[in-house]
C-alpha cells in the first residue's frame, strides 16, 4: 500500500510539531539569534572610541591639536593621563584603544617651522577599532596640517588663500566606499551572519527530525515499504520550510531594514532553494550513514559552525590557502553568499553567478545519494503501517 | 559512594563514551587547525584594482607604477572611462578603482589642487581598507614629492624641504599586533572560545547521556553520589583534562602560529584555573538540563555566535548594547577572553585586570552553586 502524498505531508507536520526541540530550532531560536546579532551590530558605526592623550607640551598649539582629534566622531579623547607610563598601562589593560603622545616643545617647533613628531599607538589586537582609529587620526592630522601650513604659506609663499592651501596640500583626494556608502557594519556583517545562522539551522534540523523518527519508530520502520517516498517527503518538506526561512530573511534585510538590493530576486530565490536542498540532503546523508543522533550532529556542527569564517566576507577568499578553499567549497552557504553579495550589492549580470550555481548544483548530489541509499536502511513497514492504522 | 569509587566511575564514563573523547580531543585538535586556516596569510595582499587614467602624463603613469608597487594593491587593468571601470570592476571581481583626473599633471604644476579619487569595494571591509591603504599611500607619497619639488623650486635646500614638507610628523604605531595580522587578531580569542565550548559540549553530552539512561530506568552513580562530591569530582576531572589542552593552545599553539606571548607563566595559570572551573560548572549545569546528548551540540554552536561577536574583541564593547553585554558577562568565556588577551597579548598588569579575574571567580561560584542546586533537586525527585 502506497501512502498518499497528503498523508506523508501530514506526517511531516506532525513530526515537526511533536518535537519541541525541532520546533524551537526552526522558529524562535533562529529568530532570537538573528535579532541578537542584529542588535549587537545595530549601532552600525564604531564611534566615541576611548583614546588617551598625554600632553607633555601643554601649549595652545597642543591643545588645538587635541581639539582636531576631538572633532572626529570616531574618537573620544581622554586627557586625564599625566605621564606616559600611566597611559601605557591603561592601553595594556584595554581601557583605551589608542594613545596620542604630544611631545614637549611641540608649539616651539611648530612656530619655528620644524615639524614636531607626534606618536600615536593603536591597539592592533582589536583590528577593527584600530582601523577606525587610524583613519580618524590620519584625517585629523590632515586637517591640522592643512590649517597650520596654509597659515605659514599665507605669510611666506603667497597671500592668496587658494594658493596657500594648494601649497599645503598639492593633491586633494576623495574616497568612495562602493556598495556600502556609509561603511555601515550592520549591513556588512549581519547580511552574512543571517545566512550563516540559516545554514546552521539547515545543517541541524534534518538530523533532529530524522533522529526523532528513529527514536520513535526506528529508522527502518519509519522508512517502511516505500523508503524513497518517505525520505523524499521529509526532504521536500524541510527544504520548503527552509526556503521560506531564507525568503523571510531576504525580506527582512532588503525590505524591513531597507538595505539596497540591486539584483535579480528570482536568481536569489533559485540559489536559496538549491542551498536549502543541498543542506537538507547532506544532513540526511550524514544521518543515514551514522544512524546515530549524537555522531551525526557532531559532524554537521563541525561543517556548519565554521561557515561564517569561511564565507570570505571577513577575509578575502583569494587570500585563503588551498585547504581553506576546499573546505569552504563543501559548505553550501559559502557559494550562496557570493551570489547574494554580487546580486544585492553589485546588481551583477545573472551569468556571473554560473560558477556558484554550478557548485551548488554539485552539492545537490548528496541528497540524491541519500535517497538512493534509503532502501538499504528500510525494514518491514511495521511501525509505519501501525501508525497509518492509528 | 567513596570519593575514589566516584572518581573511577567518572573516569570510566568519560572514556567509555567515544563521542566525548572525540569532542574533547578531536575537537580541540581539529579546530586548532580549522579556525585559523582562512587567515594563515595574515594580511590580504595584491588586491586587484582598475585604473582610469584620464590624464596620460608621465607623472600619472608614475603614480600608476607607485600604486602597483605597494604590497596592498596591484593594477589589474586600465579603463578609459569611469563607467567602463565600473563594468570591469563587477565583471572581473576587482577590489578597487583609481581615478586620475584629466589635466592632473598640469593642474598640479599650476597649483590648482587636482583631486585623486579612490574607490573600494565596501562589501568587504578588510578588502576596502587594504585597497584604500595602498591607493592613499601611493597618492600621498606623490603629493609629498610634489610639495618638496615646489619648495626646491622656490629656493629651499633639499634636506630642509624634505624635513619641512609637513607641519606634523605622525608616527603611527600598531602595538600588540605590529603587523596587524589577522591570525594574531582572531586566534588568541577564538582559541579561548574553542576551549570553552568543547569543554561545555563534552560535559553537556555526558549529562545528556546520563539523563537518557535515567529515563530508560537505569540507575546511574550520579544519583547515588553526594551532590557536592560529584560536582567536585566532575569539574575537577574536566579541569585536569583541559589544563594540558590549554597549555597546548597557549604554548605550542601560539608558537606554531607565531603569535606574541607576554604573560607570566604563573599568572597565566592563575587565569586558567578559574576559566576551566567556571566552564566546567557551566557545562555541568547544561548537562543536567538536557534530556538528550545530541542537543548539546546545537546549543553550544548557536551560542558561539553572540559570544564571539559580543565579547568585545571584534566589535568594540562601547558599541554593544548594554543589556547584551550585561547578560553575556556571566558566561565564563567572556571575562576569560578579556583576561587572556589582556595578560598574554597586551602584556597587561595583573593588578589592573583584577576586577576581570574576580568576575571569573564569580562565574565559578554562580554555576557551581547552580549545578549543586540542580543536583540536589534531581535527587529529591
């Protein structure tokens, strides 16, 4: 007797609703996690980073320089330090991220036209804050020197303001952050973190679902007389569920949060569908091969937990060693994220996504292998027919 | 149950379950190589940029060569217009665009302040800052040369002109991670997270396993032993297992990845103790609450993400919403990261880090008491 499709679908819904852990995994857990991650980065731009100042000159010029630093929204100058050693230990303790030392004789040297040497230490252990601080310090130095030198030049080179400015800064420059104009960290990282959470859910969900039926009916009993249909029903159901999750996260990012989306929605949806099937299929295959919840979860965790690090968002793929590129090619979301970025950010032509789609195409195979293997693990349809009777 | 018998039982329980050994030793060893793997080249190099040279003078071609010579970027190709550059940029997956305006050389000579434009792909922050560093570095070198030339023309001596070309000499120094390498940045904190999470996971699996057995009607020694005794033996055992693993990470591991170490050996061990005890108590609590062993993995995995990004080493603590940092402060790994980074990476003074160390002991006390209460409650049921 072949179970009908509606029966199989109902069975899947019952499985999902009947297991509180699985139900949590696909409902409030990813939602709460995604919200937490968004909240952590919600400020978007690192501002008011505490930076210490040791002013050994205590002159008008040194105070003017400190005001240039203070003008930067990225920095919060702390000038309570009296001596260098005291400030260094605050830097070491992590109370300040950077330290500006204004040397003695700063004003005198400036007046004589000899550039004083200002030392700035920034904590390289916190790479992101360091980059923000360095950029702010360089900018402050730029505006300060432009002001001072323009005054010098007005006196000595040319009485015309434009000429004096050009003598101080002969070349102007303009920086353009493409595709994320505000250099907003939320948009940069959360648009990769949400897919990473999605990938974690898709790697774990199918295993929890299969292990629940294994616990209740044993795997062979559950696969029953029509193992391929039984497994296919679960995979299709979960893939569809995960696809909805993916669609939801896209809607939140590019609708709710209003991040720009320049590309092709249908391509993104196809890529998501492939990612969902690839993940579900791989997870099912892992469970079939081990038939043990704890072991298969461990394998899946090793793969999906590393997804974010290997996506290439924080560190470019082109600079990863071969072993890292091989590892990431096994994780579906690492291919998906490239499509998402090139579509949403660049609005790249669809054919640019062909290599990633091809890779995702290959990753569809584990699911098919799982289906092909299913009959091997099927036993007499005892448990399933019993369930059908009930 | 005597203390000795309890210790024997715990020892057997850990070794009789391959998945625990695999998680603890396999996980710690595998993650040691896996997580730093993407970053082993430390800094991105030779990011490809496209140049739009609308000037075509000798000077602008010199700027092109200077840009190409920086370690950060390389010139991948040329474009004739900004629109063409944009297309190439997207098609060839480049990292940046340099635009040299028309009459750049002439305007520079005439003192008209021509504008160089640098564009970078801000979809990837690290790539963006690398590209900018390379382009702006070459640009400012050119500007400084132009300035010195002009001063020479106006009659100043070369040494004086070279010295006086800027009103302020900025000596920008990166401390604690002089090369701004990515492994040095990520690994010290991630290692602490790996040690913490695998320890918690191992104990979570052990506890879940016992709960499964109990549901099946088996009476485990966990119910028979005195609560406090069991807690001491269990956390003691995992602390003892993890101590050499900590040594492996902080000693051999740092050596292997050439990460600087500044901490005093004794002080480091004074941090390892509350770190491992806190994690072990936390893991014991988790294990007592889990109905099945396989649930420990997903919980530990999902929690890693807010712990890593909320700990303050990536995104500054100042920018993290107060409720989030207030909550995660009580997970042992958070003060541990601050303590290990402060002592070992930044060479901080133990005295100044004392509040953090106390916070680590607070975690030990918190989860120690909680685990004890949970064990007592279990016995009364």
